[in-house]
C-alpha cells in the first residue's frame, strides 16, 4: 500500500527554519548553467539532437562561459519500465543513456536527467521514481548523471497535476468545529471562539474552521513571503475540575472530512513540538487512495477527477452537508500551566520534502560522495522556498514559464506578460522578492528556464530576461535549438555576455534585492507587485566590495522619467555590504562603457519598454 | 475506442504520409497506453501531433484557450489542447474547463478527425 512515510523531526515543518541541511547534501554551489531539452524540443528531444546541442555548446564556446550541464528533460524514457528499471526510448535514444552521457562527458560537459516524485512523469510515462528510488538511483549513477531535475506530476500524496484530486485528503485537515479535552471531567473548546488561527488562508466559517493546511503555491495569486500555511491553536490550561494527577488527557476532535483542496482528512495533533497524532481520521482511506493512486491514474473508471472541482459540484455539496462527528480519543500529555494544542496539517510540505529526500538518500547510497546538482521542479506548489534548501540546490517557484515549447524546426513561443505563470514578468514578479530564501548555504530560487530564442520575445525583452535571471541568481538553463545560433548574432551576444554571467556566478552568492519600485508602498523588497506598469531597481552585492545595479522598466511602454538611487538608500537595505567611497568606477554590462561617479547617486534618464540598464559599481578610495 | 484504434483511424482517414506521426505515436505510447480509452487530453495530443508531423499546420496564438482554467494543469498537452480548441476540433466540457481526463465518445473522436482532415 502506498502511504506517506512517518516524518522524523528533521523533516517537520517546525524544522524548516533551522537552516539544517539533511543527508550530507553538499552546498556552496553557484547557480547551475547549461542547456535543457524541454523549452527547445519538448518531448521530441532525441539522442541526435542532444549530441548536436553538446557539439554546439563547445563550438560556440559556451562551455568556457560556464554552461556545463546538458539535461535530458521529459520524453526520453521508454514509456514503461523494462524489468522494473528505467530505459531509454529506443527510437529517440537508440544508443541508450550511457552513450549520451559518455558523449557529453567527452566534450568536457556534464550530464543531467529528469524524473518525477510521482508514479509517472508529466508526459505519462510510467517511470516515476515513487517507490523505485533505490533502483533508479543505481541506474542514474551507472549512466554518470551529474544533475537531476525532479518533477511533481502524478504525486500520490497530494493533488498534484494528474494526480487523483482526492489526494487533497492528505494535505488538509478536516473542517474542525471543536475539541474535547477529557481529564477528570471534560471541557469542550470551540474552534471559532476558543481557538486561534495562525498563518494564512485558514478561516472561520459559521461555527467551524476550514482550510487548515498549506495552500497551493503553483499559481501567481499569492506572495511567497510569510507563513504559507495555517494552524488552529488552543492555548489551554486545565481547569481545577479537569486537571489530572499524571498530566495525561484525552483529546477528541469534532470534524467533518472531505477530499478536496482546503478540506481533507489528515490530522496532525501536537502539543507544542510533541506530536500525538499524524494520520487520516477515516479508517481505510489510506487503502482506498493508495489503490486509486497505484492503479493507472489515467485509466480510472471515474472520469470526474484530476482537479476538476466544477464537475464535482454534487460531491462538494454532499461533502458540505455531511455531519460533524467526533474522532476517537488521542492521549496527550499537557504540562502545568498553558499548553499550546496544535491542530494542523503540514504534510503538503513535509511529504514533498520527504519524497525529494528519499531520492537523495538513494543517490547517496548508490554513489557516496558523488555531488549531484539537484533541481526540485514541484512548481512552488508546496512553497519549496521554505524547505527545499535542506536537500536540493534549486527549487522552482511557480508553474511553467511557457506551455508552448519548441520542437525540431519550431522555436516555440514565450511571452513577456501573462495573467498566469507563462511569462517573463510573472516569474520575475515572484522571484524578485524571494532573495531571503537564497544563498550559497541554501540554494536558489528557480523562475524556470530561459526563453531566449523563442518566438514572442524581442531582442530587448530577451536581454532583460537574461539580466534579471542573472541578478536573481537563477539557474541559467538555455532552452533553444543552439543550431540556430552563430557567434556574434544577437542571441549569442545575449547568452554569452561574460559580464552579466559573472554577476550570476559571482562568488559572494547573494541574490539581488529590489530596493525600489515605482509601485511599492513601503517595502519594495517584500511587497508582491503584479502590476507590470512600473520601474524597479535591483542591487546585488558582489565580491571585491563591488555591487551591481539594474534599472528595469517592467512595462511595455517607454518611460521618459529619470530614476535614481543613492548609496545611502541602497545601504538602508544592504548595510555594510555596500561600501561608501569618494569615487566609483561604473561599467555598463551591456554597452561596456566605463565612467566615473563621484556623487554616489546612480541614475538613468528614461527607459525603453521592457528594457534595463545594468551597471557594476566598484568603490575606489 | 482505444487510443490505438483512434491513431489507426486518423492515419487511414488522412491517406497521406504519416510516417513521422506514426513514429511519434509509437515513441510516446507503450502497448498498455495504446489500449486505454482516449481522454480529451490524449485526443488533443494525438490530433496536434498529426497537425505538426504530417499536415504541417502551424500553431496559432492562444485566444479562447486562455479562458480554460485547467489548461495549465498539463504542461505536456497545454499547447495541444489550445490548438484543438482554437481550431474547433474538440469542444471544452464547459466554457472555462476543458476536462482533461474525460474519456471521449467515439462520435466525438470521429467528428474531430473529420474536422481536421477535411
């Protein structure tokens, strides 16, 4: 039966802020640079195309500029395991993965592959790692993998893409109306009037609390900053009537369960940091969901599934009309004085961390000491900025940057703006305020692969796209058919700009901070601003006491105003990382122009639509 | 109708060169997958592959497809879904919901093929 693992203390929500790295994961990696097949060729990538890309990376000298990894994304596997093992799709990859890996390594490059923490990959190939971590890790080590990108489709413990939508039962508590604390007598506490809701999104409705869990971060509707989940806490001190001699009490929970986003069936009950219950409340639900998740998720008899809530109207109404019932009692210990009884469900984050950890553990066992760069691609669903640093090197922050990937002969399509995630600005808007989560000791926010070279983006937009990704310490994964690029053409001039690459690869490893925005009310570094009709200023401390400044016009209209920032204003945000001086040497990263600045005021006069000016400033005394 | 039968029907109706399309289908589908009923997302993927591999029909920009709230649930098929919607080959389940996993009836599949090929 598929069941989530028991979670150890190290993998608990309470441990997310402790900066502890798990499983000996090596850190101090600068953002990965390379080429990934997905944006370029989608699931149509082949062995021949991959080798051609490796050839081009060397021919263009991109390897010398830092682009190392050649990553096979989805679509490369035989759709079924063979003998229980992963295998290459024989038509697309007739020589097998080892031959591709050897070819890439012979070029002085590194080899990356893709899989999924679920039972299938997103393309539907039944080769997801779930339950096969040990077997697959051995395969990856045999193939000489240096980089792993791991996706989240068909994940059996959440309502991820193509997973059973009922898996939401794992990730939210039921609606909670009350708890009963039984000592010498019993006391009933109302969720609404006696409990307090912490965090975000859970709320009181009539006489119960709903939404206790971690909300879905895949879309652009919510800021990544702050606590992204909720708990219901009862601050309880036993009355004299109820107090027991041995401090043991029984707690019952009055609940109404379901299997939908916001209202599930899995309860975590803790007193402070001591967990007393961490499971489904409904007996047999684990077996029922396991059965559905193990059977081909694309072949269930129930057509009304896969996150189609509107088609579940009848079921939803039925769930809402269900009666509240009392749980079985849970024995807990309450100390003298006030105890904090926590009703919660952090399994969305904890299960996902655990699944990514299982893969790392297996890779460690298969090749102790081998340092594989590990890219979590769960689209920000479980807010990986909180936990992924423990086992990964980077974490996707949103759903994909494009859904119109290329193929052989078609460059695909990218957009500057979109209401959902597929655009440069949607990804930028979120990543730019996530600098607090990034660093050499942690890893990097990943606003997805570069779309430079796709239809739909102008040269200016591509240049700004590259600059922002460099300033934000994003991994730099090219996603185009490199056979279209020649040295000296505009695409080459963007992706091969040593100066902006050096910003991304600076040894200090600090993501830029947004220190100004024309639309910020008070805190430009923390406010989540989605309106793109604005100008932002980013500052990134660099090694050698230098710093980079980007002035970016996020809008699609030319701006004629001047925008400036003083050293003092920058220092308010970045403190003594920014050094004062009498003179500053200033170099424009795109024009190469070098000037001197004696005022400590850095200014641009007007910015074209979607354009940027980026300078590196060196204080001189 | 199984996925295999749908692919067969599509290639028979076209009667042109389908080698590239066929190769694509065989690479992406195991024997077991070919025996499955055709869901709407699967139909979109197959039709779109035919459009690109054999019919040389270029993608169009997304318009109506943007209104579908489940279109972004499927990175592998989002564009395929958009293309069949924009060309009127498959109707969404609701104006704002495509219905990725809903199995299609034979009549709907045959109709989609006729709209594409004719």
